[in-house]
């Protein structure tokens, strides 16, 4: 038993920092993964820098931080990296160009400095999660603007996500449909974009090979993280489905039942 543990921890002895996905790893909807707050505190107490990363496009940074605090997590505001924040950096780098922000109203609070325009006048169209507001008419207006030369920016391209009531189709289907119909390839800013992971690594001052990503998404968390050079640790909580993982060509460095097994991997 001890030799097996030593062999396991040796694989992760080079890890100096941790990226933790949020929904599905630390919580599902409004419910905390049991023991996760204590696990995060234990990792932090051991001196590991960490960032919590998320593709969610329904909550502002302030709302995300407030949710984490209410769920019992000791996470600082500047330790949160969301995909909308990567979009915001991207747009600011391109100057004051008219943009259509198809985003939840709460997320738009973070985009107060961005010049917003109707779809028909936009140079950039940003796609996020707007829930029940999707319609054929809206998608067709975006399609026509793309055909006229507008750029398509996707907060992420996730296929589905886990809610408290089951799986839910994510915005990747709408992004893919618009790409197919218009021939315009979207600039995807969230996971698994290498730029997204690069921002997180730069914030922590670490190299990819010194960092582990812990996620419930075999495609974007694990596949994206490994492609960026990081160690990928898949948890069996959240959207994890054994059949989906078995059918994937992606092989995690480790699969664990929950984030609570992470300290043992690190030898804590």
C-alpha cells in the first residue's frame, strides 16, 4: 500500500501549482462538493498557488466570488479566471470597436467599458449563454452580419454541462451552427484555448509542466490542459460520464473520485 502511494505521488512531485475548474469540481449548481472547501484550504496551506478557472458565461466576477464565499471556499477575487474575462482582454486589445454582447445581464457588468452596438452595426459579435433568449431570428441576424464581415467571438464552445437537474446543452451547438452556415471560424476564448491557459500560468508565474489542471470535462479541461503542457486530473463528479470518457482518445494523467483525493496525489 505504501509503495503504491509513493509511486503515485512521485508522478506529481513536479507539480507546483493547481488550476481548479469550478462547476462540477468544487460545486454543482448551488451545492458544494462535500469536503471541497477543506481540500482547497489544505492545498493552499501547503503553499501551492492556485487559480479557479471557469467557462461560465452567466456570472460576473463579483457574482462568482460571492458564490464561492457563500459556499465556504477561501478563494481570493484575483484567483478567479473566467472565460468572459479572457474575452474582455481580447476586445480591449482591439480598441474601441462596436460589439454585440450576447451575454447574460450579470456578465455584462464586467463589460461596461466596451462599446455596445446592434448586431447589424457590430464589428465583433460575442456569444455567451443567454438561456431561453436564443431564437431562430436572433441566430439568423448574427449569421447575416457574419456574412457581411463581422468577427465571431465565443466565450467558449462547450457541448454540455451538468446542472442540479441533469445535463444541459451548452452554447457550443450555436457556435458550431453559425460557423457551419457562415464559413466564419469563431475565436474561442475560454477552455480549451491555449491563450486562456497561458493567462492563468502567467498569473501564477509557473510553467505548464509545473501545473496540474483538475476538471470534470475530458475534452476541454483535460484535453485542453494536456495540449497546453499541463498534467490533467479528471474527477468523477459533475459532468463526468464513464462511457463518454472511455470513448474519448484523451487519456488523463489520473482519474480520481473527487477533488478531495488531490492532496494524497500531491503527497500531503
